[in-house]
């Protein structure tokens, strides 16, 4: 097994599927199935989920809400999604699941404490990290990389919808776009490939943390990546390679 502890990054939109907001039962079932399969392989599993299916920053901008307030709303949306994910995982399997939040909400989730999170992982519990880092102006991409580093995860698995990796251009708009099999952090930043938030890429580069960007619709993709298969695109320090 290539990786024994990973951080999975899911977008809020993954929970909504083809809908613009809310929760899609089929998508929730698919997410739970894939996470439980990976956990069943013996991989210690952290998860960060976005909140875009409930609230997006551009909506706050349309309403004239200042960014700090909008980001606070977005963090609370990730808490709701994390609790939903825990509920679905518990309903689909017998894995122990903990939600740890950067914003204290003691009645419904544990506060994020790094050593406690690591202890949960060592006891084979799935840990869902909610509310980003607890600070505005920080994306859930960045939070996923930061939490991955804090729990000593070996890689970030960034699940995408509608695209199966990092391309030279938008593959839906440019038929000549090529998919990278491997791409270095600097290329992602210099060419603004928009695989992840640039600040998250810079943090991963600083610590040499590999990031796998892949299409989440492909069955057992995460297990295959952890097993050594290079699906999608691997963002790392080495030279670029095309698929």
C-alpha cells in the first residue's frame, strides 16, 4: 500500500450532484461507499468537505455581505455537510466516525485538537474536519492541506466532478487540452491551472506533500491511488508528464 494515511478533499457540490444546492441521495451513497471501501483497506482516513452546496461566496457578494461574514457562513455550511457525511457513513457501515471542528460547537462535534485527531486515526476512526481553519479568507483546499500536514497524512486526494485530473486548459472548452499525468507545483502556479487554491498548492510545495487530483465518479479510484496506481494527476515536485 503506497499510502497508509490520507486526507480526502471533497467539494460541497459533490454532495449535491447535478443539483445546484442541497443533497443528492445517490451522490451521498456513492461518497459513503467509496470512503468506506478505502477505510476497509486499512487506510487511515481524514476528510475535508466544502460547503458550496449550501452557501457560496459569490452569493454573499450579490447580497452585499462582507467577505468575513460570508466566510463565516461558509464555514458553518461545512459543519452541516460534515455532520451529514458522518450520518451517512454511520448508516452505511460500522466504522467509527468523528467530526472535529475549528469553531467550537461542543454539543454536536469535537473541537479540533491535533493530537486527539491523530489518536482517532490510530484507532481506525474516520475523522471529518469541519469549519476550515476557523478563519476567514481561507479556502477548504487550504484547510485540507493544512490539516493533512497537521495529522502527518502522506497525501491529499482531491476528488473532482466532471474532470478526471489537471489539464493544460479547460477540456470542456478546448478539445486540444492535454491531461497531465504528473505536474510539479511550480507549473500549477505559473500556468494558473486552477487545480486547487494557489495558497494550498504553495503550502503543499513547501512541505513536499503530494496531491492527487482525480475524477470521483470512477469506482474505487481512491483505493487504486493508495494502492500505487496513478489515476488522474499527481501534483508533486518532479518534472511534468502527460498522460
